[in-house]
């Protein structure tokens, strides 16, 4: 599997009303939306999603940020999805993100950085399953 990735429009970008603009950049870059929902993460869900970062000094702040309002997880499909999507969103810190990238345009800081993207094919699969059931993922997008 090398054609899927999980995006999340994070709470700061939802609050700032950037959902539409970010999805437009994503779809104009050739990604197909396979499944999408808007949801408020509970602390337990945010902790579980970011468990890989639990030893990092910013873990508690990250969980607080991700539960500060609704977010929009999106399962995306495209050839070379993980790499192409990370290129589209730019570096974690918007100060280092290339011109025209989602984070350059919409992120406030390294901590409040507007969007998430899976970092490997294996994690994309885990993360998509974390947010979407099998039923939500089948038969709902054009071939
Ligand atoms: P994401 O996983 O959200 O796509 P990323 O892979 O670019 O982002 P990670 O290293 O996985 O970055 O960090 C996960 C998230 O934790 C970042 O997107 C950011 O919101 C937050 N974060 C990362 N580094 C820091 C930091 N030094 N200080 C505060 N928050 C941070
Ligand atoms: Mg990451």
C-alpha cells in the first residue's frame, strides 16, 4: 500500500475557517478524498493517536491542542500519497516550510501547525483505521 495517507485539519485551522481552502489545495494537488469527518477528540483519543510522542516534552501540550476544538480527519488517496502529501503541507515548523505549502500559508507555529500527515505507508494504514471503519472506507469514491 503506497497510495493512501491520513490528513487532519487541526483545531487551529478549523477555528480560523480554513477547512475549505486546505481541502482545495489538497484536491488541486491530485488527492481524492476517500473518507472525511469533523469530530472533537477526547483526551484519551488524542493521547492514543499521538502515543508515539508520549516521551516528548511537548506531548501534553500537543494533546491539549488537539482537543481544543473540532478537527477534520481525511483519508486521502493518490499515487505516492505519503510523500506527496508531506511535500504539499511543508515542514513541521511553518518558518521552515516552503512557499505555497499548507503550513506556510495557514500554520501559526511549530506547535500550532494547521495539519497532520502520516509519515509512512505503515502509519498511514494504522492512522486511517484509527479514524475510519471499514464501512466508511469502501465503495464511497470513484475508481
Ligand atoms: P504531524 O505528525 O502532525 O503531521 P510532523 O510529522 O511534521 O507533524 P511530528 O514530529 O510528528 O511532526 O510532531 C507531531 C506534532 O507535534 C507536530 O505536528 C506539532 O503539532 C507538534 N510538535 C512537534 N514538535 C514540537 C515542538 N518542538 N514543540 C511543540 N509542538 C511540537
Ligand atoms: Mg508526525
